[in-house]
C-alpha cells in the first residue's frame, strides 16, 4: 500500500479536479424511490411540472454521489479520521440524467486540534461542475485528518 | 386526495415526532458500497478499529434515511416547492445496525418571500433519536412551502 496522505500533505488554497462521472436516469430514479420519492425525482412529466423543469436528481442523491467522487479523489488514499458534520450545502442547479459531472475541491484552511495534536482539521469546499463548468452543488465541511508528525506540528 | 399542507399550516415552535424506523446491517453496507466505501461502514472489524468503535452507517446514509423519514412524516402531504440547500448537519453518534430511530422535527421560524409572495420559507431542525432519546444526527434547513392565500399573508 502506498503511504497515505496526512494533514501535512494538504495545503490551503490547493484546488484539485476529478475525472468526470456521468449520472444516469436509472441511478436517479433508484435513489429517489428509496430515499426521496418526490414525483419530480421519479417521473419526467412530474419533473416538467415542478420548479425543477424536468426530471432531476434528489439533492441528497447529489450529496451522496459527490461524496463518492470525494472518496475516489482523495479520501481512499488519506489517513482520514472522519468528519463531525457539514457546514453548508447549496443545491444550485438541477442535476439531469446523462449529465457529466466533475468534482472540484478547494482547501480553504487547516489547523491542528489543540486538545488532540494527532488530529488535523482541514476545511474544504467541494463542488460538482456540469460540462460547461457551472456548479450544480456546493458544500463546505471540515475533514479530520491524521497528523504525520504531531511533535513537529 | 386530502388537501395539502401549506405555509399557513406550519407554526413556529411546533414539534412533531415520527413512527420509529429500524436501520439494518444490509442497508448500511449496501449504501456504503455505492456511495461511501470507507471500511468502517462495510466491515465489523474495520469499524472496531476506527473512531466509530464498530460498524456504523455512513453519515450521508443517515442524512438520506432522515430525509425519507421527513418525506413520510410531512413532505408527502405538503405543497412543497423544494429546498435551496442545508444550513448545517451534525453527526453526533454512530448509527449501528438494528438501531430504532425516531424523527423529531421542530419549526424554528417562518416568513413569506418578499419577491415571491406565493412562496413561504419554513426553517426547521430535524433530528434522529435513538431508543434512549439521544440524537444521532441533527440538521437545520429551510424548506420552501406554497402559501395558500398570498393576498392574506
């Protein structure tokens, strides 16, 4: 196993982009049927008659898919210690079947925990962008990441 | 169809509780495999060796399940116009297989949109409680709900 990313490997202001990922109609309908069965997430005609203007993914589906892309982009290679929660989520544009989405994540700031010097707090903004570069969702949260050298920090 | 709940039917300070819902090991592992394949959400031993102290649901799974309970509790009977996002989520305690969860939602405050008098903004706190009444997740957000009588509001 290659060595994991630690707190020291994250730099404020750093911006990374992921490979694109296409969301399918089947994924949208399947998630909605289980977790958010509002008609505009299940049916074209209901979507057209809603404020979404067409079938679109549940906002919670977009959150979950974004986390999967965050996992693939860096969490899987990181000495993560979890996250206490989410600071903010903004659902900016409808996510349509067939849309090709790219993750952009930005390190906003970072600090070492005062009470637990082995734990770093890295605050990030994560966005999913459509093919034209417009953000469809934006999320801010703090990830807990292990410090490689607590003595040196 | 019975008449839908509108903005006027929500009262600041109102607290409602749902029927309990049990989360299963199969649901936890299935969600994690698709959206959050961190080992502590997939495997007992990995969970024990993590900060969660045992197999526990992905925080995003808890969010999605809570929304399903919110849907069943009132959204399905409400003239909802969607939600712009989430103000805050706090993951407070691990969500274990077999846990019986109850939704508690509180109306924090409400107002009619200045620019769109047919749209109300109802700010709510939603929590899932375990069998002992302790919150495992807490979320605050604003739901857009249609005003029944925009002239009167």
